[in-house]
């Protein structure tokens, strides 16, 4: 394949990028995620507080947000501990991904 990682993108832990995947921008591929194509991950931007980017990887259904790494439910719980606004926003993104995954079925 012709896999590429460039820009500010990071791949670490046991994650792997292969095939024709391109990971770029501010994406973070972490843990045991596998990225084979651009369809295997989604990058979002926190536009309500920190303005940082966060990544969802489909292969392991995990979220990477700053130093946080975990499931959607764990992200929602952590975000509500930080603030009501963060909780609601991250919950909306997690629910969006769940709906998008239904379209792939």
C-alpha cells in the first residue's frame, strides 16, 4: 500500500496505518486502532472551549481527546465531570458517530 502520515498527525501505541490510508492534519491514531483507508477515522474540533482536535477510530470504536483515550460512554462521563457544556457537546458527537455507523450497516 501507499499509507501516509503527515502534517501534525500522530500514530502511537499499538496503532497501525496501512493500505492506502492517509492520516493527516491534527488526527491522532492511538491504542490498538487500525487505519486502512480515510474512512477508518473521523477528526472533529472542539469549538466550545479548548479548540483542540479529537479523533474517533472505527476499528476499535475509541476516542482520543487530548490525554483522554476511551470509549464514547467514558468520554461523555468524563466531559460532564468537566462541565455541562462539554458533556452535552461530546455527547452530541458520540451520538452523531453512532448514527453514522448505522448508515454503514
